[in-house]
């Protein structure tokens, strides 16, 4: 089985969700991941209680490089909402 949580997505927009109530963290996940697996992995790895998980599939963009058409690789994101009071520290 491959790694479910690839890496946390730390951007300006995603860090705005951290200060919200309930806090929301964004992760890049494996293409085969589902909400249930992401919820289990976050609970096990960070010792917090996820209340809700939203999944987003981002399609790759069309690009032109050196006169040739191609596409960038797409990705899958998971937005994980935690119980109020829980917090994840990324160092």
C-alpha cells in the first residue's frame, strides 16, 4: 500500500483555514486515497480527532514547452477539519 498523506499543503490560502473555527488543514494525498483512509491516517499520525474530510481532485493544466503541447500532472487534495481545540504543528 502506498503512502496516503504525501505532504501538508502550506500556502497562504490554506493557512487561513488553520485560524478558523473549526481548524482546517490541507494535505496532498495519494490518487487512490479516500476520505476514510485520510481520516484514519491523520488521526494516527498527528494524534488529533478529524471531524470532516473534503476531497478535491485538481486536473493538470495544459502547457506549452519549447513549442510542444503537454500537461502538468494533476493532484488530489484533502481538506481535514479538526475538533475545536485540536492543533497540528508542522515544523
